[in-house]
C-alpha cells in the first residue's frame, strides 16, 4: 500500500482504501462553533439525518418496481454525497462481468458514451474493478493516470476528478457495485457510510419487492388454477364451516350465485348432508381422498362426486380446501355399459336358441287350434283359448328377444318424427281407447332426424304401452315433440304412480319390471333403439307420473 493511503472502516465493517486529502490548516481544525460541536460533527450528523429521511421515503415506495427503486436510491446517493454522476452495476455469478442497471439522471447529457453499452469486463476494468477485486470500498480524491489502479477513460468519457466505488457483498461474493464521481469536495468515510446505508436499504427493498412480486404471482397462479379448474373447488373456514371462496365450476354445477354462497354453510344451502362426518375424517387423518358423495344442486338434482379435502392456513387461520370431481356422467356411462353388456348377453342367447323354441311352439299352437274345433272339445273351448293365448305370449317374448339381437342400421334415412307419429296416431288412439284411457298429441315443428322408421314406430308403441299399463282408467297420456338446442325431443308422459327408485336404477334391464306379468323386455328394446340412433333417453318420474324423453341429434335443414 502506498504511503499516502490508509485504512478506515465503514458501518458494514468492511475496509476502505483511499488517498489522504490535502492538509487542513491548523486554525481550521481548531475552530469551535457555539454549540460546542466541531463543524465536521455537525455536518456528519445532518448528512446522517438526511440519509435516514431517504430510507424512510424508500420504504414508502410500495408501488415502485425494482428499476424505479434503483434509480431513486442512485439519485439520492448522488445528491447526498454531492456527486456529479453515478451508476449501479450488478456482478455476474462468475465474477467475470458487470452489467450497469441504473445511471444517474445527468449521465445522458454529460457523457457521450452513454448508451454505447452497459456490460463491461471486470478483468479489464480499472479503478472501479479494483473495488470488486479487493472486496472493499475505494476512494480516490486525486484521480490521475499515474496511480496504480487507473487505466484511463475512453474518448468522450466525462472527465473524472474524484471517485468513490462501494461494493456490496452478500455471502462470499460481490453482487453489486455503486460508483460515484466528481464530488465538489473530497469523498470521506461519511460518504461511504451513506452509500452503504442507501444500497443496503435498496437491496432489502428489492428483495422485499421480489418476495412481494413472487407472492403476488403465486396468488395469481393459484387464483387462475382455482377459478379455471373444471373441478368443483371451495375454501371454508374450519371453525364456522362457512364458505369464504368458491370457483366458477362450483357456481355452475351447484346453481347458486357466488354472493348467495359466500358466508353460508353447506348445510344451510342443502348441498350435502354428510359434511360433519367428512370433516371429522379430515381432522382425524389430516386429509380425505376421493370420497364418493352425493351433491344436491339448487334445482334439487342429485349428482355424484369424488371429494378430497385438505387443511390449509391463511394469515394464521385454518381453512378447508375442498376439491370435488363431478363423476355423474361417468357413473351413468358405467351403468349404461353394464346394461348394454346384459342386453348383449340376452341378444346372444336369443340368437342361439330363439328359433329352436319358436318352431315347436308354432307346431303346438297349430294342433291346439285343430283340437279346439272338434265337437268333443267344445266344452273345453275356454281352456284351449287360454293355452293358445299363453303360447302367443311366449312367442311375443321370443320376438322381443330376437329384436334385441338384430341390428338394422342399413334402413336408416332422413325422416321427421312428427310424420311418423301422425301415421301411427290412429293405432295409438285405438290402443288407448281399448283400455279406457285418453291420449293427446302435442306436436311442435321440428327438424328431420336420421332414423330407422320401423324402429322408431316400435319405440313409440313400447313407450305408449308402458304408460297405458301404468295408469288408471280415464287418465291421460300425452305424446309430445319439440326442439331443445340442436336436438329433437320425443316424449311420452303418463299420469301413473311413477317408478320406484329400485326399479329406476335398473331400468332397461331384461326381466326388471314393476308389473306382475311383465318381462322388462319392452324398455330393453327401447334402450337398444335409442343406442342405435345415437340418441339419449331421459326419465323423470314422481308420484304424479313419468315422462320418457328421447333426444335425437337434429339434422341441418
């Protein structure tokens, strides 16, 4: 170290190297102010007070971004130290380069090199790079080319008379360098203290801002994942069990508006009845995974869901995060597949021995008719009629079996449901009249559908017969057509006593029926026809009757 240099310590306990200022006159050093404090002490106290004011203002920059924070601190460092210019640079992780991120406001007008680049090699750097290499602040109040650290300035660079370089160290490496030049008087340890305080405050503000930005980004990501998730999601207060937030899927499926849900419990809304049991399991195990529940919507519809629950803490308070996947359609498809499997088995059996049974039955029926006509059997006419009737019934069952096994897609054509119903109307009216029931037709204009007319006629007849058998005399059955969205609806509504839940869950399964003499094959045939037409069969039932609705894909005009 040269003779005119000495070591001081700043507030961060880092060594500082600088050239000794010019000698001070003895009478100046002995001057006394009325307060009894030395002029330098008064000046140092005022400068520290100014620095503290800047730090207070820095902590109030809530909405400022990182660049605005750096620019503010750099400009204040220039002002407080009385410097002309300054910059802040960040050191690369490999300590090979420095990138200047902030320039003081007067640099563009005073330095012609501004804008020519902001990345510089530390190995090739001069005075400022030495501060990084030594890992300590450096002051040079008599900047000249003959000092050991100086490497000169490029052409058109601002002239430098005094220079202060302060590195900021985090862990075991320099992360940032503050450079100030051309103070009107000599730089001293007070300038270093001020710069260290400002840069330390800036670094903490940037870290705080980074943490705030990361938190906000995390909240935005969670908010987007929460609100855009197809799963039904909610957040409830663990203590009072009231909803504090729900996502769009929750609102869409449950049917309540968001403002009708927030602040209320699931019990108050009637969404599900077993919440207390689920929460007890949650508290015991710490979480619940994929528990099957029944969700009740605002309209009273019951849907099936798989619910998972987790405990979470927000601002020191415990909440329940609930995620429910609606599997109603999945369960419906599973039941449909099971039903189709059973139908397929019945069809295979029908194909295997249907004809073998029908032929002997026809033979027996023929001989019974011959015997019935003979004089010696006239007294047994009623018995013969009963036997022939039962054979006809057995034959009809076999016919329905065979219908289940047949595929008739090759007879499909464009047709209109209203025209098919109108052709069948006389037959339908006759059937209703024969059993002392009333029938009404309510046909609305509807587009064509792709259909097998013979199968659709069978579908309508089967649904009508089911409705007529379910009703008492003089009750009304209604056949309707209409349009909903891009689908054409055919519905048959009766005024019977409805279908029990046990039968409803197995509807369409052969031999599942509520009628004492029924086989359940009629509805099984209906489900097969609906499947062939890529349609959907919906059943609504209650104490006032049942509505079977078949929804067909509509064809464009």
